[in-house]
């Protein structure tokens, strides 16, 4: 299995890792902007899979739209 490359879209690894966009998943840091940016990047890359590692992703009172497939690890 290939190593993850956070935030990097490659043809041989068709996913976008939310950590590469600054998502922390600690339950305290507001990850809304990072999650939305990662989603938008995955969508722009031809609907790449959005990789969301284990964690507690706080988004506050904001709204998050996921419009690509997701994989929680």
C-alpha cells in the first residue's frame, strides 16, 4: 500500500487527505474551512475520495457540504 500524501492529488493515489488542508480533528480546533477546502479540491480533481482520518472534527455553527465520496480511516 502506498503512503498517504496529505493534501496531494496524484493519479496513482486518487484521494485528498483533509490533514493536508489544515484539519486537526482534535475536537477543539475549528476544522470547517480546512474540511471544505479539502472537499472542494477533491471535487475539482475529478471526484477524488476525501480521506478523513480518525478524530473529532469540530465545525462550529457553520455548514459543511460534502459532494464527493468519503473514506474514514
